[in-house]
């Protein structure tokens, strides 16, 4: 059994579901020491960064911004590697390369409760890490 304290992390995508979950958790579970994380694909609309500043202010916590190992060679770099094939539900290279892998590196081997803001009707496969130290939670 690990002596490490479990980290509670909520990934923000910039969408309504993860935003609603962040607000819900802040308002209904203030006792949880939540970390907020955003994985930057380097193809975000300018409004996303404005949103992050607003939600950061509302939550009263800094949002950690992660990027892929490739640094500033985000989406376009991987689009080239995948020969122009856009990400799809069948080929989630964007999710894996630009979101899951940077997140896994960020948490390393720490035990993590990962709060995932997806709708009940969404397929959960492909959205989360399969590392044994990361336990996904779906409060909605």
C-alpha cells in the first residue's frame, strides 16, 4: 500500500460538462482539495484562454496547463505524423498524444482520483488513462 496521499484532479476541457463538474464539485464538495488541469493542444480558440482565466477566478484556484512532450509542436505536429488523418472516435490520437500522455506524465505514479465530466450518454472509453494509479470518478 502506498504512503502517498491521493491527489484529486479534475480535467477541464473548456466544454460545458467539465465546467459544470468543476463548479458542482467546488460548491458541493469544498472539503476536497481539488487540482484543476487543462491540457493544451495548441489549437485552442482564443476564447478558451479567456474562459480559463474566468473559471480560474471563479474556482479560486490556479489551473495547471499541460502540453505534450513535443512542446509547442502540438496538434499540427501530430497531424503531420498521422499523415493528415484527423482524430476520430475510432482513432483518438489527439486525445492520447495531447491530453492523456501529458496528464500521465504530470501525475507520474501518484495515486489519483480523476473526476471526469462527461455525460451519462457518452462513451467513456478512450477518454481516460488506464494506469492503475489513476481511478476515474464520474460524479454526473
